């Protein structure tokens, strides 16, 4: 394992303004995932990403679908950290291993989830510029405008975390997915 290019903060290097958010994350997860400890170098960035996760936890898209998006986007962006973290979270939600593996290649067993993954991956590939076909399929599948906005938001959330973890070389602290 190579050294991270941006190491996570430690107890002695944590900015004072990041400590309350890290404590809240520790209470929620039983520890502070290294990704959040890396974001903690910037109290503003940590607060933003923690807030994003909290807000998306209230989304109308099911948590399972959000994990599917996260896994597909992590695979597309080459982020081993997020791929591993969201695969572990998907397992905790009872998603079978074969479905988790399918999410990596943008495949879902559920037709509604499939159109969502198609849209999410089109957004990643084209930066949102060429998604008409996938958007039409999502609307045909009954996605509301709120759900469409949440798909875009989930993609953006995962691109943010993927990019930080890839740039930082964040060490995976979940069961590693190859």
C-alpha cells in the first residue's frame, strides 16, 4: 500500500472546528471512517460532506438504490475506497452478493433500479450532457422529478467522495473489494 497523498487527520492534527462533526460521525459509525478524517482537514468540507450524507439519508430514493448508485459510480471512477465502503453498507442492508457485484457493472435485478443506474452512469460518462434516452426511460418507469433530482444529487455526492479518495489515496478501512 502506498502512502496517502493526503493523510487523514489524527487526534493531534484535527482542526478544532472539525472535532464536533468527527465526534458525531464517530457516534454514528462507531468510529471515524478514514474518508471523513481526510475531509476533516477542512472543517467546511467536512461539514459539507457530512451534511450531504445526512440530507441524502432523508431522500425518497431507497437507501438500497442509493448504495447501487454509489457502487456503480465508484466503479466507474476507479474509487476502491467508496466501492469497498458501499459494498459493505449494501451487505448490511441485506443486498445479496450477486446483486452487489451487478451494481459494479451497472446491472440491477429490479427494472426500476436498472433505469436509475442507467441514468446515473450516463450522467457520469457524459457529465450530464447526453442523458435524454436514460431520462426518458426513468420517466417512463415512473420516477418523479424529486427522484430524478435525487439521482443527480447521489451521483454528485459520490463523485465528490470518489475524487477526494482517489486524489488522497485514502486507505480502505472497510473490507476491501478488489
